[in-house]
């Protein structure tokens, strides 16, 4: 009998890995597993949806799939406003036309990868993320840290401490993107080296 659990039990992305595991969520994925996820979506997404392979970003909660759509054909000399409107219309059309198929693919992928699947599309310079996962993050902050968040609220930058904290995260991502990319690359290198290491004895 081919139950869903049996189908995915021996999948390559479900192999146990060494190292620290985050509590309360799916295990983090290394470069090898991310490549396998990309291959799965490449095989599952219908031909003709996108121009080239999709871009996939993964964390412990969400798997975000963004595809590149063909640019609309406009008359020569079309202005930036016209281009922008055409790109947004192309994305909106794809979103509506593909909704049922995307939901089916997500329903297959989510139990296999233990993450919420979200979608997005890029067309020219326009990029739209569809419904994405808003995941609550609990943390303890000292007085000085809380005062920073409360200052943002008092200044009208944010409406709540959680929104202020999200604003701070986006600010760090914007201004320290090179440093964060270096951290990700360093962690990927560690995962690749770990993957080449000895594996434990197989058990029945």
C-alpha cells in the first residue's frame, strides 16, 4: 500500500543529519537537500509556466517558490508606467490561472518537506510574493532593547512591539546583506564538508 508516509519515508531530503537541531520545527536543510527540493519542483511544475528554473528559498518554517514569467510584448517606446502595469497584469493573470494547480503541488510538497509552501512570481522588474507564512517568533528582551521597540512605536514607525521587531530585522537584512550572505555561504560550506564525512552504520 502506497500511503503518503510510506512514499516519503525514504526520500533523500528526510535523511537524518548531524549538528544542532532547532526545537519545535523541521530539521534545517543543507545544500544537498535544497538541490533535491529544487529538482522535485522542476519535475512537478508544468512545462511552460516559467522562463527557466524557479528560485527556491528555504528556512525551518517555509519553502518559497518564485518563478520568472515571460515579459509582455508592448509597442516600441512604451513608458515605464505601461511596462509596470503590463508586468503586474501578467503576474496577476498567472496567479489566478494557476491557483488550483499550485494548491495541489503545495499539498503534495508540504508533508514531504515539513514546511509551508508559498509562491511568488517575477516579471521584468516586478516581483510579487503571494500569500506567505507569517510565523510568530518568541523572544525575551531586556529593558534597553524594549525601549528601542517602544521608541519606534511612539514615532509611528510601527504599531506594536512585534511589528517594530520585524522592522528591525528588515533593516538589518537591508544594510547588512553582504555580511548575512557571507554567513550563509560559510554555513553551506560546513554542511557540504559534513555531508562528505563518514556515515553511521545502516539499520533495518
